[in-house]
């Protein structure tokens, strides 16, 4: 079964260390032969939420918003990568997520988080789980935190000697199961 994953990244900081994890996860998804739709708010420049995608007349949404709607529609699941800002997800990620609704329905999401510290962004991941469930995309039970990202990935997103990716494979296996199960059910 062919699977398509939208990889949503939430940081818009100038020197985004999370790009290391973003690149790593993109490669891990491609290793599984998934089609990956990377969605970066710096590329699409979302305005602060005023009108959601569905509030525009058909074909009248801004082009960047329409492009992301198409990528989300096409996806079988959503891998959300969040940093942790003040125990929550970055405002750019929340803003981007809130622009859409029907695109998420009955498709699973998985949450990866990161930080420079020892907790790996888990407080933001817990916050993201509530938001994603409310949007209609149930999250898989497992979270994937990346603590001390500067020590685990180089700027190209390649793991360093101290990194063990067994947990990543287990996480992606679980995400795979949920994507296949929900896709099969949607197709019935």
C-alpha cells in the first residue's frame, strides 16, 4: 500500500536547529518508500489566522494556502515536528495547523518533538496532541522526543555517533500501522 505523509514543521526562527531533525525524519520516511510532503511555514508564509481555508469561496484562497490544502488532502497521515517554546508548540505551527480542518479528518498523526535540553520538547508534544485530536486527526500513542539535538544531528540531519535510532523505527512502525488501518477503512 502506497503511503503519503505530510511532514509539518513549526519553527520560523532564523537559525532553526530543528531543521536537523526535519531533514533526518524526511530521510527516514523516504527510506520506507513513503511519498513525503514537507510543509514548512517559512516556505508558505502563513498569515496570522483570519479566514480558515474552508471559509474562502472555492478557488479564492491564497495560493500558498491552497497548495498546502492540496498536500494535506493527499496525505494519509501527518508527522508533526514541534519545538518547545514556553512549554508549548511554536505559534507558527499552531497558526498553520488552524488554517485547515477537513483535510485532517480520519487520518492519523504522529508527533516528534525536539529541544536543546534533556526533555526533548515533550511538553509541547502533549500540547500538540490536544490540538491535533480537536482538529480530527487522532495521534498515535507514542511520542518521539529528540533531546539535545545539537549533540545528535549535524546540520545536514545526519545522526552523530551518540544517536541510536531504534526508537525512531518503532515509532514509524506504529505510525505505519495506523496510516494503513485508517486508509483501508476510509477506502471502504
